[in-house]
C-alpha cells in the first residue's frame, strides 16, 4: 500500500493536470514556440506577441519547468520537444491539435452538466479548421505504418469514409491504391482538397455528404473508417456498417481504425478517457472495444472479422461475403 503522501501526490497530479494543459494551450495560442526558435528574454518576447512582460515571464518559467523551453542567462528558447512538434511549418507539427484542444477545453468545462443530463455540451465557439488540421497532425505520424499494415495490393477503388484531412486517402494513393474516394461533410472536404493539392497527389475523388443520410456509391474494394465510429451510437454504427457492406464489391474489405479499448472499458487509459471526450461532444458517441466492433460488423452482414494493433491503434478488418446467405 503506498503511503498517504504518495497517494496524495498522485491525487494532486490528477486534479492539477489542467494547469499544464492550459499553459501549453495558451503558449501555443500566443505562438510562443514560433518566436523562440532563437533565444529571447521575456520583455523582447512580450513586445513581439503584444503581451504583458511580467505575466509573460511567469508563463515562460512554467514552460521551462514543463521542459518545453530552456532558460540560459535570462533568455528563453525552445527545448527539443517544442522544436520538433510546436514550430509552425515543421514536418511533425502538432500545433493544430493543440488549437483543437482549446475547442475541447470549452466543451469539457461543461462535464458536470453533461453527466447530470446525459446530453452533450452546448455549442461554444468551435474552430473547425483546427479540428481537421489537428487530425492531420496526428494521422500523418502513423498513416504510413497503418496503410502498410492494411496493404494496398490489388486495391483499385478505395474509400476513406469520414476521411477528415485526407491523410489516409493520400497515403493509400502513395502506397498503390489506384483511386480513392474521400467522403466527408462539406466543410471538411474543403480542407482535404487543399491539403491534397498542396501535396500534389492526384487520383482522389471528393464526395461531400453525411454518412447517416447520403449514398456512398458502390463497387469499392476497400472502405476505411478511421476514427469515425466513436462519434456515433452503436445503432448508428451498425447502420453505417450496413451501408458500407452494400458499397463494397462482393469479397471487398472494410477496415475500422480506432482507439484501443479492452472489453472491460477501463483500459488503456487513452481509450477510456476518449469515451468521455465523445460523451461531451456527441449525443451518442463512445469508444468501442474490438470485440464489439466485430459483433456489429457481423450483424451488418460482414464475415471473417479479425482485429489487431497497428501504430498503437486498433484495426478491425472484415469482408463482404461473396454471396449473401
Ligand atoms: C476524428 S475525424 C477522423 C478523420 C480521419 N479519418 C482520420 O483518421 O484522421 C472524424 C471525421 O468524421 C467526419 N464526420 C463526422 N460526422 C460525419 C458524418 N455524419 N458524415 C460524414 N463525415 C462525418 C468529420 O468531419 C471528421 O472529418
């Protein structure tokens, strides 16, 4: 049994987690990491970001404590973590997902009421562009490995359903899919079109629509649903799976990628906590254990469902039967 002191420390770390969270979100909003690629003292930085010098210095010291900055002879500059992930325009940039964290900050602040009422947080200001670019920040780190694990050999016609920024659609094309249809809501399609153009990747068709309402098309060899079903209830998910089954050619594959979650719904921590994120932000969404995803796929008409891990996420694969029984 840990001592009372040790337990109290763990407790403090839990309730105080929002301090470090808010500090990094604010530093990102104020573009502090973009300005500290070269060392600067607090007044010089405050002048650049138009902030109060005393307050800026307090924030900078906390960022050093969090190992996001270094301080030398009164001047501050990015530590390696910030250099790699938080400077705009760098290959592994994560600043957009931090902007999206500010979206989540607003909805999560309503958690008491969400739990009492069972209803999602009421709408606050929401930066949709940060959400979708944030998805790109995350996906581009893992998409090559995930798509390699899925395998693109023989894939002539694929769909990236709820494709968001199009990171997976682009990677499927890079790894040999002859054509990929990106399907998402209209606001998101615009972001994906821009990113695809910037990357100079052709062979991606864009369909704007609502997966709950609109037709997906037909004859696909492969449909990928990456980080999509957690936005929906089990009933909606099964309805989506039925639609996907109809959209595939006989023998075609569906691939569902999402956070890993054990059947007990309590681990890994990321999956269990992400369910709270969906509770707060959607009427019926949550994380699904692979076992439940396989059961929903079978009920929707799929066969040979199996699950495995790829790049830290859970992948479930199933097939449309050649003949309907
Ligand atoms: C968490 S993002 C995942 C994006 C991408 N698949 C990935 O893994 O990076 C979920 C995506 O689903 C889209 N989406 C949510 N509801 C949708 C709906 N009803 N119809 C179509 N797309 C939807 C969102 O616009 C968003 O792009």
